[in-house]
C-alpha cells in the first residue's frame, strides 16, 4: 500500500501547483467523536526507572559490547541526526488506540552497542506528540555520543503494539529541507492496511513556511463519501469531522488551511499538527480510500511526501 501512496504523489508532484489534483472542498460533519476509553491529555516524557531487556555481552567481539540490546524484540529507528550537517531528527509517537499508550525508547550507540538509557513517552488516544532526539537524550541524562560512538539509534517498544506507530522526520536548519525519513519493518502476522486510513502530524496553518496538503484517492468504480475525524496531534483532543466526496477513481486534494475553515477551527499557538482518521461515511461500508499528506516547502518551492508512518511491531 505504501507503494500506491508513492505512485499517487509522484503523479501530482510533477504537475504545477494549480493542478496537483482535483481540488475538493471538505464539508463540515456532525461533530460526533469516535468512541474512546481514555480522555485527551498532554503527553509526558520521562526517564524510565526500570531495566529493559538486554542480551549478554558478546564474548568473541574485538570490542567490549557489554549489555548490547537484543534488537529483534524492538522496532528500530535509525539513523538519527543530532545536528551533523545541520540535520536534526524528530520522532512522532502515534497512538491509534482508544486507550493511553506508553512508548519505551531505548537509545543505543554505535559501534559500542552501549545502552544509553530509556525514555518513556505517555501518549493519549489519537495523539502523536513530536520530540527531538535532543529532548529524548536530555530526559535520559546525556547530551550526545560518548565512548567513541559516532551514531545513535532508538530501539522502540510500546505497551500497545500494532495499534501504535512512529514517524521519523529530519529538518535541515540551513537549507530548510524537511523530509520523512521513516524506515518501516514488517512481520507476516500483522495487517498494515489501517495505516492507509490515518494521516499523521498534518501541518496546520501554524507552520506557514510548510503548509500541509491532503490527498485522497477513491479507487472504487463509483462515487464515495469519506468521513475524516480530526484530532489535535499533541493531546488527542477531538476537533471535529469533515466529509470529502469523490467520484469514481477520482483523486482530490485540499490544503489543510481550507479544512480548518470548514471545521470552524483556528489553531492555537501550540497547535502545529493534527491527525486525520479516514472512514466510509456509511458505518460498516467497505473503505475504498487511499490518503496521503504532503508539505509545501515554500522556501524550496517543492512538495515533500509525509505520508508514511511505521507500526511498532514489538
């Protein structure tokens, strides 16, 4: 399914601004929130006081690699950028469950295999707070690499695997280049099709240099109306819902600033991102949609595909 997203965006990215795709105008919905068990809440990041699973030292290694992390039990985020070449990593922790989820982010060095420590990130339902790698390092009490390490990775676990996901984005402070650097891993026992129903950390008008754009394709051979529930990405607070109406095999797009107007919502000072959950407008109907999101990098006059999010498979 990720390849289909790329194909759709490839088609629209090669055309001028005025013809990315048929412009669709969202229609305001009924404002009825989906069922949830836990309420919205501010995210919480802190140092983990327990001990994560670790393997035994590698006896035959030419370097001391005590307490090397057994990576097969984790989802790995790599490579991370701490400012080299003015590139900086940011991690978005997406909770697609109706209950609060906790992430365990263990920082591992290379080539030492040193376990630098673990941060816990508590995330409300339908939220996806963003943290810089510097935020995570600060919580575990380190400022950067040590003991000759060149690089860091995050070994990630979740209290609610499969229903949680992440995005790894990289921003260059000099050029303004911004990209989705997520690398996903897959297992044969997990269905990933629900990822096509969620757009993570869509940019609001609070980030005017990188406005967010939504794309939606209807691959049915008949017109379909799609419901989109929208949540504050930091807290998971429900903002409302809109509908997109598409013809047969139709692709449409809308800048999120227009969706804000449809909602009647003005982002506050810290409302930089939203999450969008797509479903058929008729409950129980088959879902024929394929959603994608991009940012319009005004400094570089280019679009960047920000659609991909990776499930935490632990």
